[in-house]
């Protein structure tokens, strides 16, 4: 009996160690950056809280702030993903831009949320990273989202038609023309104010300049960050950007 107990104890120890090792392999660090040089969204604090809670529940660490001095090679090296949460305007100087470009080129991940597309209009590299620049928006209203691709961690949980209230951005150029992989597009007949014709992408992803970039146009309202479906959307985006999960064909 003692021998059996010892064997069972040993097996459990090895199994627990295996599980712990997997958890360690999946852990990563995320920087949530929300500096604004223009309009400041009231939802920023809600977004920071949401990402921190997602991290606590899903085994990744989160640091949040608005001090751009963290954009240097040494500090960025601590992170696997950088999230631009409703950033606006010009937020980085030239040396900080260079450090961020190197972060992506060395395999880093990027997630842009909503007004990340209303940021750094004169930085061509950033525009290509995000995939599109903000042009205009109608009033906050409900719309139907066509989930075109449900084989991505950010959309796998969503229905084919997702009804949601947000501030729906129009973009200067259709992101689809820039070679990104569109995940979701708006049903332009379900709301008023689209200026993008019949094709209105609202979330997409692509591999870019050595790294991974994801953008979602959702995230204007504070209450939106409380929605479980939207939080899962962000979680999937972050895990994909970190390289922890992959999109399937």
C-alpha cells in the first residue's frame, strides 16, 4: 500500500509539474498604452480595467500607463504585446517610434483599439501597421456586424451576425485594399452614417514587418468594456498578438 501511495504521489507531482510548465510557457506581458494628444475617450479607464482583469484571469501580466518614455528598446523588451487603447494624435517622438518599430520587427505583437486609428497620421509605418486611419464617424448607435471569419481567437465565440452599439468609424482608405485579413464588417444597411460604400470593415489582423498586428474599431463606450463578448474579442486579439493562439484557415 505504501508503495502504491508513493507511486501515485510521484505521478501526481510529475503531472502537476507538467501543468505548471504549460502555464509558464503561456504566460506573457502586455503593455497597455493610452496616451492622448487629441480627443480623450471616457472609456480609457474602463478599457485598462478590462485588460487587467483579462490578464489576471488568463495568465498574462499587464502594465498600463501613458508615459511614452517606456518606448525604448530595453523597456519594450519586457513585453510581448503592446496595446494602443484609444490613443489619439501624436504620442511618440522619433526615438520612441524607432524603438516601437524595432519591437515589431523583432516579432512583437500589437493590438489597436478604436481610436488607435486616430493616431500618428504622419507616421506612414504606423498607418500600415494599424491598417487604416480614422476619417469620420456618425453618432453612437446600434449596428449589425457581419462576422466574416470565425476562425480567429478574437471571433471564434461570436455569432455570424453580432448586434452591438458603438461609435462606428469610417476609414480614409478601405483596409481590405492594404492586404489585411478582415474579420468583421458592418452591415451598412443596419445603421446610418457609413461613408465606405458596401464594404465597411471594422476589425482585421495581419502579419506586418516581422510582427503581428490586430485592430478593432470597437471600444468607444465605457459600458462596452463590460460586455463579455467584447472582452472575449479583446482576449483573443491579445493572445493572437502574443503568439499564444493562432488563426486557422
